[in-house]
C-alpha cells in the first residue's frame, strides 16, 4: 500500500488528491505538480482561455483564481480507467458549482488524463464542454479566470 508521506504518488493517488484539494485548498493542490508540469484544456481556446499552461508558475497564476469563480465545487460520478502504466490514469467525473460572478449553477462533465513522474503530476489534460454555460461565452466568468 502506498503511503503518501513517503512513497512517490502514482496516477490513482494523484487523481484522488487532485479532486480533493482543487476545491478545498488550492495551495496544497499546487504542491501536487512538478515545477515543469503542463496543464492542457484542449477546448479552452474557444472561450478565450489559455489552452495550455506550462510550468508551475503559470499553473498557479491561473488556478489561484478558480476558487473565487467556482464556488462550492464538488465532484460526483467518478469513473476511473487505470492504464498499463501506474503513473497514467484516465477518469470521467461530473462537477457542480456556483459561478460566483453570475450566481449561475455550473454543471460539467469532465474527462481527465493525468500523468505522474517522480511522485508529482507532470501532465494534466482536461476535456470539458465550453458551451456548458452562457457565462463563459458572455465573458464574466472568462474575465474572472483571466481570459481574453
């Protein structure tokens, strides 16, 4: 059994920590990432949001804004798909929150691909529907997240 304080984190443990900490403690969540990690949102460009964040400073700058935007973020219906590599994991999950800039309910289905190396997340790719809420297209949420 993996011990989080002494053993390097593998894919499944990193996914569990990601889902736990992103909504509760963004600074602790950032500790999951390697300094040269990459975060990708392939559909974000459609909303004027960055499709790729390279390096921990860029990841931190973007994600430190998210708790103020996605209020009471919670996840449900998690489905995990292990791969032949214990450092790589795929998952589907449903996210729910209130969008603070508008008060609108946010419901989103995500597909996540997470890769670890030496106990840290080195690559995280998240697929989501850019049309899930009008607030992204209209700009208030996009602007709160630092989009253009």
